[in-house]
């Protein structure tokens, strides 16, 4: 039906442009801060464990003689470190897709469709591959640096995020978006 009132505002369906904008992505500084908090938390437990477990002494002795520590020893302590990571951060990762540092700073890991990824994918594709790559002599440090430098892309996704199909977003912005979406649905 034609409306006889020519002064009435037009009615049109508007697209929600907030769904994939950069506003929801966590900024680089916040991600760095969360990584620093997570690392400090792990080091508080891991360094004494490495000291009393003999790893630091073995690395010192190998360095003094100009050789690399035995690969088996390095991989064993990498596995212990990953296990410790799972013990410390597994609960919040499973519950909300956040490490403790990310939780403190209000950011979280999501799938590309903004849902919470399963814990197995987070651990098996996002965290474990980079942990293993970092243990490769000479090349591992370079690859770990390249992984981190990918954060300067427009989508702010590091290599580990690309492998796992995840992104890091502001937890509060996502909550606001869900609230707006739910409000529109009512």
C-alpha cells in the first residue's frame, strides 16, 4: 500500500556492519600484555621445576662446552612445559576461550564465526605446533619470530591463528555485539 504521508521517513532494512569489523579485534598491545602475563605465570612455576629437575644445569654445561643440549632432553622439557601450560591455562581456555592473561585484559580466542573453539583444537593446532617449532635449533627461533610478526597483518592473525582457524577479539565488544543481535531478534 502507498502511504499518503509524503513526510514520513522511509523504511528500509539496514545491514549490521559490526559483525566482522576491525573494532572487535583485540589490539596488538593488549595481546602482548596478555602474553606477558601468561608467560610470567608459567615461569613462576616452570623455572624452579627446571632448576630442581636438572634442566638448567644441563643447558649450562652444554653451553660451556659449546654444544647443544641433547635433543631428547629438550623435547622432554618441551613436553613438560606444554603439560604445565595445559594445567595452568586449560580451565579458562575450555570455559571461555581465554588464558588467564587474556581474561584479565578482556580479550578472548574465537573461531572465525565468533564462537568458542573446542579445547582440543586450541591446544592441538594453536599452541602445540608453535611450541614444537620453537625447539628446532637455529630455525625455530626465526619461525617463532615470523609467527609473532604476522600480527601486523590487517586481520591481526598470527600463524598459529591461521593454522587453528581462530582470531583474538575484545571479549566486551563481542558481548555487546551478541546483545545487539539478541535485541534485534526480539
